[in-house]
């Protein structure tokens, strides 16, 4: 994810957006938490978090109780970046996903994945 002016990532893929949205709602989530939400493996999440961290949107911090576990903490830049994405996508000041429940977001994510896999996954040959 190379940056392009004003600290905005030039390419921000949907899994990274969903990851960031989840992390903003779940401060200090673990890789395992995020993997479960996204429906991927913790090792796949590492790549997502690496890209977000490179952009300055998150940072990893060791868990205070279990040093083997790292918490993913969003930065102030992430909060601002996320706000701008949502304000630009709809009515100014009314973020699109902010009023959605976690279940609605998860359903939306699953539907996007099915659409991405194509007509065969939707029951059409």
C-alpha cells in the first residue's frame, strides 16, 4: 500500500478497510480476534496489519498479561483517515458503517466475498 499525498494510502483494499473498521470498534484487539472477524488465518492477518502499520494506521503492542500476544492499536491517523473515508462516501458527517451493527457488517463482508468468487458460488453455472 504505497502512500499518495496527505498520508492517504493509494490502494486501500476491502479487507484492510474492514480490518480498520473492526479495530476502531474493538480497541486493542488481537491478531486472533481480527482473523475470526475477517474469516481468515492469523498469519493472513499479519500481512494486513503489516500494511496498516507501514501506513501509520495501527501499531502493535505486547499484551500486559501474555507477552506472546500482541494487541493491535489504532493511531490518531487511522481515526482521521477512517472519518474522511466515511464522510466522503455519503452525506457529509454521516459515516456509512457507523450505524451498522457488527452482524450487519459481517453479513455485508460475507456477501462481498461471495460476489467476488463469481456466479458459480451464487448457485449459477
